[in-house]
C-alpha cells in the first residue's frame, strides 16, 4: 500500500481531510494524522477495511501509536497477512 492508496481509503472510510490538506506528496508522509483531521477512530475504521480487503493484520495498539502516514504505512508493510504463519 502506498500513500495514494491510503489517502483514497481514508477518503472512502471517513471522508475528506481538513480543507486545504491532501494526503499526497513527500511532506504528507510526516504530517500528523490529526492535522488532516483524522483521529484514532478514523484510523481504526480504515485499518478494519485494510484487514478485510487486503488480509493485513494490524495491531490496534500499534495503529494508535502511528501518528503519521509514514508510520502507518511502515506498519502495513511489516504486518503479517491473514493466515500467515507467525
């Protein structure tokens, strides 16, 4: 998953980011989710869809600590897939 896909998923799940903000470009990777208007509930909603759609298992506590898109994308990249041997 990349930043563009994450942005589209958040848009689909919880709506558009704050006016004037966009989940695109290098600077967005290190911008806190709160600046985009996405709180922890929004992230949990999105990660639920990620789990169902992509079979990616994310720990809720780790998601809560992911303050930026870069941190969440790193979690997604390192997460086990459903049915994977741990």
